C-alpha cells in the first residue's frame, strides 16, 4: 500500500469514502444513484416547518452543550414510548452531530490505545476509521449471507456463528459495537441473538455501543429490539440514533446518545471538543418529529417496504441473486451471474455504462484482510421515489 503523505499512521488506507466516488460517478455519467443511502423526497411538513420557523430566531445561536433540553426530553420520551427505556434528559441524553459523531465520540472517550472492539462485518465504513482514531483494534465477526440462486430473492437473514463471536473476545476486548438494524445487510438481530450477545458482553465485562439509526425502518416479519432492554444490559449500554433516516433529513446531522449518566458524561467530554454543538434550528424540529403519532412511524416503514419489493423484484428479473433485507434502505446482490470474475468493484464501476445505474461494492464494508468475503457482493439503495426506482429497474433489466 502506498503511504498517503502527511496522513497519520492511524488513518493510512482509509482514503476517500466509496460514497464520494460512486456519487461522483453518478453525476458524471448521468446515472441513477442507488449507491449512497439518502432519500430524494422531503421529510414531513410537521418537522420541516418547525425548522423554517426557528431560523432567524435565537435558535440560530449556540444551543446548550448537551443539546436543547426540549430535544433531550423528546428523545427520552421516544425511548420510553417505543423501547420502554427510561432516561433522564438532564444527564442521560446527549445531542450530537448525527449518529456518526455520537459513535466516534464514544469510541474516543471509552477506548485506551490497544483496546479491542468486537463488531460484525460487513460493517458501516465509518466504524473502522472511528476505532482507528480512538487507537483501538478491530475484532470483526463475520455475518454470513443466506444461499440464493440466480434470479431468485431470499428472505432469509444473515447469520453469525457463536464460536466466531467467542473467538473474537480476547483479554484486550473492551467494547461490543452493534448495529441493528444492520447496514449494509439489512439484518435485524433477533431477541435470541441479542441474548447471546448480552451473555458474552456480561461474561467479558464489555461495554456495548449500539447504533440504531434504522430503528423505525423495519419491515413485516421483523421487530427491532434494543440491546439496552435486555436484563443486565442498560447499565453497560450506550444507545445511538438520529433523526436523519426516520424524517428524511440526513443533511441535518442531528443525532443523540442515551445511556447511564457516567457513560454519557464520558462521551460528552470527547464530543465537546469535536463539534461542541450543532444544528440549532434543527433541534426543535427533530423534537417535533419524535413526538409525531405512531401512524407516522408505521407509514414510513410501510412505504419503504413497498420500495424494497419493487427493487428486489427488478434485481432478480435482471438475473441477480438477491437478499431481501428485513430493514434499512439496502438490498444486497451477488454479481457472479453477470460478472463471471465476481469482482464487485469492477461491476460497480462498469454499471453506469451497462445500465445507467450506480451501486456500491460491499467489499468496502469489510476489514482489508477479510475483503474476499464481500468481493462478489454489491449493495443497492431503495430510499428513492417510486418512479426513480421504476426507471432503475427497467434499466437493470436491459443490463448489457
């Protein structure tokens, strides 16, 4: 690997994210961008109107360091309403610049150099960089895709081997980083799987950092359970989420972390020297969103599920083996039936010419030493308007 000049050894090898490369490719080729996971429709008026009204008021100035009290209160109410978890807005909720900052600040705050982080791969690409910035060491546990034939759709979940999990927990293990619902696979960890994780965490005295940003984008037959709800887990668990995915406001970067006061205080210490505060006018808007009626949250998941079905059907009709997700924005395919060498990167770079569509190679969500596991897999996003997905599907059916 060629060393990047000036870049510290901790961040060598990270470079530009795949999302920047593939989104730029979509622009230069005029392709439909099913790579980066951002919606192309505005969020609910009840949320957007609050932000518009807040601009030009005192909300334009620095909010309190932990976040506006009304948003922290709304987050606590939301956790009680949907998860049955009780958090004190005063010292057990912290507002952050999106979930990414919450996760990064938590890792910086909680890890000593050389501490190990157990997590599942494929993994969202910021995790490895955040662990590196904190001086930690990754200990990935593989998620294995279900078998699926060309032109078919599998609704079976990705799975893991408990022996792999146990092997990843060594004497330097400090923290379990869990993403459920999981990006990029769309897996929702079951209550039984979470019980296994809870047993491992408690036996090894691990802290647990759980990324739940897709908590409301869960489809028929699956149910999101926060690990913090399991016996003995609240006191060791930090729960991270955000408003971006739920309210189609990914650019607002308004997230939060909930947990026991001492853990939240540690995260706040690191967070205050990253962004300090952010998004003053967006904080009351996200508070309003979290208080929307239950029907809103059911509706957003139902609509996205229909978009999922449209895309996975089209991908199968294009001759690809498709793994239909239980949640999130993303479906995974195996490209080997149409890319005989199984090179997902090559498939994604050629897809704009072959079909006028952009996707993302799943290989980038693996540690370099495990990249071969994800080499033939590609992720497509379906958080787009129905007419956009319809056109993308039509193009994929004509793929050269």
